[in-house]
């Protein structure tokens, strides 16, 4: 059974930082593309960042330069370091996996096979 469990969410002030983690199990993690997506109230699910099995990364324009994705294939974890947070980053953040992604990192949430239950990040003073 595929499981993706996010952690690290919480309340953070504008300009602050937060590190999210996702623990994965039930599939061959080292061969999969891993991504983070987010869902804000009243908006569609948005792909945020992804990382390939060999460590190549990609970011949405809205977070480029502020967020950093990383993975540890020995621990089956993927992390999202979020810096310079702004209120518009407030959302439920989800970890996702694409088991057979082909070439590159999918940016359409529909291309991912499994999603975690999410962790809430609120950016507010």
C-alpha cells in the first residue's frame, strides 16, 4: 500500500521559513518522481515543485528562488524548504508521487498517481 505522510506545517510569520517533510512507503521511492502541490481556499490544486530520481528539480514560478526541494533515497523522504514566505503561500501542502512519469517532472496534478493527506501552512502576522 502506497503511503505518503506529510509533516512540518504550522503558523509562520511573513518573511519566515518552514520545512516540510514527506515520508513515503509502499513503492520504489528511488525510481519515482516526487512533487509538492498546494491547495488554497477557493483555488485549484497547484503543482509547486518536483524532483526526479536523480535529483533534478523544477519549481513553479510563484515559488522559484524561495523554495527548495530535496530528497533522501536512503530514508524515503522528500523535503520542501520554504523561505521568505508570504501570505499567498497559505495553503494545505501535499506530497505526491508519479510512479512512471516518463521524461521530466509533470506539472499537472492529474499526472500524479498518489497524494498524501496534507499539512497546513498558514502565513500570517
